[in-house]
C-alpha cells in the first residue's frame, strides 16, 4: 500500500466529463493525509508523466493508472 493510494481513489472518483482538475499541493497533502516530499517542491521531474521501471516515482504511476496526466505544475505557487 502506498501513501498515495488515497490520491488514486480521489482521481478515479472525478466524473468522466471533467477533463481538467486543478489541485494545490496543500489539497494533495490533505487527500493523502501526509506531506508531499520535498522533491515535489524542488524538482519538476517529480511531476513527470513518464513511468520508470525503478519505482522512483510511484505517484506518476498512480495518476496515469487513474487516467490522468499532469499538464502543468507551478512549484512556486504550489499547484498542479
């Protein structure tokens, strides 16, 4: 079980007619009942839509499996 599983559940419950969803980092923290890692604030690659075989980006796999992709992220304003 991943700490990001609640985010997967959240994303899969968004109605299919919603094509874009804006979330602040604080909202994601609330959804996962945990803090995003510091790398989510510092490294744009953390929000990449590219799966890795080494499991370094478990959140990427999660949102892709939920049927979502990150379109843009603003780390200074803390939203995705």
